[in-house]
C-alpha cells in the first residue's frame, strides 16, 4: 500500500508563542494517529509463530462492541491456518484444520 503524504503543517501564531507550541504538539499527535490508522487500514498481520496475549490489543467502542487486532499464523501447511484475536482479555483461536 502506498503511504500518502501525511505531513500537516502546523499553523503559527505571530502574537502567541505558547499557542504555536500547543498547535505543533497537536499536529504532531494528529499525524501519528493518521499514520497508525493508515498503516492498519485493510491489513492483517501474518506471523510464523503464535502470538501472546500481550501482542494483541482490544478496544471497547462506545456502542458496546469490541474491536480486536487479528493475527494469522502461517505455519507452512496449506490446509492448516490459524487466526488469533483477543476477546474480553483472552486470546482466542480460529483453526482451519
């Protein structure tokens, strides 16, 4: 996936140096968030060994639903793929075998 230009120029306030610093910090954080979103958008991590519970993040949404990272374990056997995800603090497994 091609990475778009995510650099956002922070505005500068001529009469307020503190506001300029605050906007620069805000803009840097916004760039970081956008980069993280773009890097994870429509992608799944493929690994060669099973993940640990601490490697997967789980987020509660305001709707009450839970969103989790997903990792695919590719062990080299065509008919045996595994998908790992985290749910309510537990590591869960979907096994294709």
